């Protein structure tokens, strides 16, 4: 479990000065279906192409000094899609984990999962457990795969467990809630990237994203490569993060005042 100091990002330097790379980058991997449609392919082909992109983005993130990378692969809302597409996505995820884990292990990645394993196929659940166990001791980069994950569902689960543990209302504070989140042992994201041009947060890490910087890329996820990741990180490094405090010129946004 990370401490309160470790969880919160540090204060930014003066605007215009390059910041260090983000410690934690989270990505909403969006656009697989549209990528396939533009090529006259079935939607499932887009999901296959998307999973093949995970290793190269993880590799580039580690090269840029990112310590934590979270990739959102399947939301709690995705169950509403056609059954054959859902089954295909979950099958592809299981195959990708089995196929890529050894190489990610060799590269020093520690794999984690956030979300519920309930309702997932035994094959996918087994793949997740095997990958976590194999890579547990690695520390070059922590790769968290978020599937069957939703921010509201995570908060409901946390509240249920707090009540179940008999915590008194006066003892509930932010630090306690964070201990009940899936992400209790990793810092909050510094940078969140959404691909495909959509300008929505879509129920992703809604507690953890309170002070994250957002970058929205028009590139569809299967085409989002190392250069696009570099662009997002470079954009982040040029921003001044205030966390509600005054900026270097004494001004601050009304929403943060």
C-alpha cells in the first residue's frame, strides 16, 4: 500500500520548465472497432490489433521513465455489447495475456489487474492469476490491466466493504476510502490519455483522476504508437500542475480556487 505522500503527485515547477516524466500514465484504449471498420474488417479484428499494441506501448513507457502504466481494456458497461463481441474480446484478452506475459516478464514488467473477476471465463481468470504470479517480483514498470472495471462500481465495492468492516462514520476519510480501492497500492495517475478523439472520461478511475492531466488523442488505439505516447508525455511535461494552489504568476482557475 502506498502512503498518502506517495499517492499524491508532487507540486509542479514553474510553468514552461519541463517536468519530469509522469510517474503513472493511464490510457483509455479506444477506437478498436472504428479502426476495423475503416479497413472493412470485423470489429473483432480491431480488438486483436489493439491487444498487439500493448507490448510496444509498455516498452516505450518504461523507456521514458514511467513507473506505472494502467491500460483500460474492458469496462463494466462493455457487457452491454453484442454477446459474440464480448466473448471475442474476453477470448482475445486471455490469448494476449498468455502470449505476451513471458516477454513482459523478460522486460521487467510487473502485471496487475483491477476490476472484478466475477463473470469472466475460467481461462481468462487463470491467465490473469498466472501472469500476476510470474511477474510479481519485477520492478521496472508496473503494468495494470483494467478489465471488467468501472469507476462507480469500484466506489460501490469500496463503500460496501467499509460498511461490512463496521467502520464508524466519523472514521471515514479520504485516506481510508483509498485503502479500499483496487489501486490502494499504486499512486494516482499523473497523466490520463484517451485515444480515438472521444472527449469523455467514461467512468474511468473517477476517484484517482481528481488531479490528473488529460490528453485526448485523435489516433485510434491500434495506431497509437511510441511517437504518439511521446507526444502525450511531452505535452504533460510542459504543463503546470497546481492542485488548487496559485500558479507561478499568482493566478488560478476559478474551478480550482
